[in-house]
């Protein structure tokens, strides 16, 4: 798929990569604001925190992030997939400001704009770079575009 377009299913996976992590982190933050301070000296409080609704939801969303991230890495280069996670900074800032009511400074908004511009530049490249034929190229059959998509 070095020069082909992404399929709608692949855009969905990239969307999940970019939305699940910030939503999961935001749910964790919301859940932890209602918990007492947790230390590793008291692992029982950490285990109890895992079973609170907001934290459990955050953990489930982060598991969804890792599943979609691994899926995306199976058909695209890291340099293509990782910017989708960087865009999560924008989503985290928006959720923090409007859902958690946290202050977001002007300097952070400027950084978010720079991240967004950088993601835009990186997203213009191919999703999968062509690799030169090496000594292992003859031993393993090349994957078709459809096999990469799975």
C-alpha cells in the first residue's frame, strides 16, 4: 500500500488510535480526582481504584487504543501511525478544558497548534514505505495490498 489510498476501515482504525487514548486518559484523570492519594506502599488502594467506574472505563479505552494501534502498525509504518497518537494531545486539551474544567494556558494552546501542523505534514507521506529487496525477499512471498490491510 505504499502509494495506494487508505480504505475506510483503515481510517476507522486510525480514528480509534487518535480518540481512544485521550478519552481513556481523561477518564482516568476524572476517576483519580475522586480518589485519595495512592502509593505503591498500599497496593490495595491501587487495586480498589481499578474497579471504580471512571477508571475502569479509562482502562477499557486504553486497551482499545492498544488494540487499534497494533492493528494500524500491522499495515502502516510507525512514522505514519504515531502522528495519530500525537493528535491526541489536541483532544486531551479540549477534553481537559471543557469536560474536566482544567485551565489550559496560551503557551499550551500554541504547542497544540504546532503539533497539529506537524501531524498535518507527516500525514501527507505514504502510509507504508517501500523496502529494498534484501536477502530475505526471495525466501518470503510478498504480501498483497489486501493482506497488508488485514
